[in-house]
C-alpha cells in the first residue's frame, strides 16, 4: 500500500468542492465524488464526507477504514487550510496504512483579494512559506504581492478576473516566485470570485508544486528588472482597465518608496485625470503623461509625474508606468 495526498479547494461556501491536486500533480476542478485513492474504493468513497466534516469543524479530522487489498486498515486524515479570517478555504487529505507516519504535508495557503479595497488578506503561511517574505502583515497591496512573481502563466486572464468582477468566475494556473537567496518556487494558484452584499472578493489558494514542476530559468524577467532598476525611476506594470499598479519592476524614489508596499491615496481632483488617461490608453493612445498628488497614511501630499506607456491593448489592457516625485 502507498500513501495518497489530495488538495481540495473549498473556496465556494456551498460548494461544489473540487480536487485541485493529487500529490503535487495539478488537477483542474476534478469532482470530489470521483476521487480515486490508490488504497481502494472503500477509502475513496469516504473522502467526501471526511472533507465535509473538516470544513464544518474547522479542525483536523481522521477516520480509519478496512483496507480492501490487505488485512491492514487505512487511516484518512483531513487538515484544514485557513484564510486570514480563520475560515477553511482548502483541505489536505492524507491516506495511508494505520500506524505509519505521514510524510511532510504539501505547503498550501489561502488569501483573499478584496476587489473594493484592492488589497490582499493573507492566511497563515502565505507570506513566509509561499511568497518568501520575511515580514508578516495580514493585509498587502497588489505590488507587494506581485513583487515576488517572476513568471505568471496566463497572467492576463487572471488579471482580467480581478479587474472585471464576475460572480462565480474561476481560474487555475501556475506562478514562479522568487524567495530569499534567489531560490525559485513553482506555485499553483486557484481562485474563485465571491460576493457578499457590496463586498466583492476573489478567494485564492496557493500550493507549492516545486518538487513536481521545478521552475524554468527566468533570464527574461531578470533582464527586465535590471533595465528598470538602471533607469533610476519607479517603474511598474499597471492594469489600464482598473488603474492599479500590480507589480513594481524598480522601486520609486523617496518619498514615493512606500508605494512598493502600500496603496496611496490619489488626490480627488487628480484621480479623474489619471483614470481618463488610462481609458485613452485602452482605446487608442500609446503614451500619456499626467501630474497628480498622492499621499500615504500619515504623510503629506507629494506632487508626482506619472508617465504611461502601452504594453498591450489585448484583454485585459496593460501598461508600463513610471512615477517620479516632482522637484526631488
């Protein structure tokens, strides 16, 4: 007998909950009712109810069943994966011979993207284990999250999910993340959209699959950051249809350097000008330049020059943005 690992996403409150990984191997929204354990059908048939019990109790759950292929019994263990609010957003299921020691768990974490505030709320382990960040904060801005991403498979369709909210929309794919010491991790990203009253959210889980799908060399991303850093200007990537910088290629100069981790307030009189420039870029403009005032919490307004350059007008449209404090 061998052991099985399954990762089950539980992002939708009422389900259906689906299998998104079998061991380290990705499975896209596979039916939980059709899960197949190598330890036999008696084990497979009991996994859905064990997952349901784990969700409801928000605690680890176990069950022992007779093995169909030997005289040994099989233990089933379900461990919850929590989001920032203590809610179960995934369940790891292990199946193996009774009395054996479980192998190291898969590394799985959950976070929630708040469409209204444009911030990510991270659950346990997301920042340190999956994103490779030393500091821990429960709320992070888009560029703070994406700053570690050096390759994003099908990035545009995921950004479209965040920018153009549609209830019940889902996405599954992979990202490559740079950790401390230049180590790279390959991570599976699974997301579903959700709405409660006026709050729109994208609930997400991250699953480390580096052992199964190691990341490829990323010279293109390294070169892009090197060029951006040499410019001496804050350079980032911006979603033109939602006006949010989601990744910094090089950090802005002080006092705009807080922008790497925080989302500043744009002066109300300048916000419409910036949004109009982004709309023109979506239609027919290739370059725009505007002046606007921004400030961070507890700080003063900073006069800033913002230059936009079109990267792509395909869905969703993307641009390169450069920000420079005036007179600094």
